């Protein structure tokens, strides 16, 4: 996402203030991708999301399920 044609002394940071849905990993990932693309179009070099954006917050007992953790890890890699 970093654009080397810009001034290398300036880092443009976008902050994504979105509302993730608890447990909707695919939907939250889609929101993150859309926000990333929008931020890049506006010249951002880096985008920040809230903690646990992919899983939704608060995950409570979902973090005890191996399949949920694996799905979150897979989404983070994508």
C-alpha cells in the first residue's frame, strides 16, 4: 500500500472507524478490504483498525473454539 512516489518523509495514516460484527469473519474482512482500498485511493500509506476487528468485539467464548481462531488467523493472512 505504500506509495514510493510520495515524499518519503511523510507517512499518511488512515484510521478505520468501522463497526465489525461479532463472529462475522468474512463480512469483517470484506469491510477491512473496502476500507483499505478507499484509504489507498485517498493517499494513505497505512491503515489502522480497532483491536479484534476481524473477529468482532467482544469475542468472549468464541476464542475458545479452535475453528474460530483458525478462521481469524486465515483472514489476517489474506
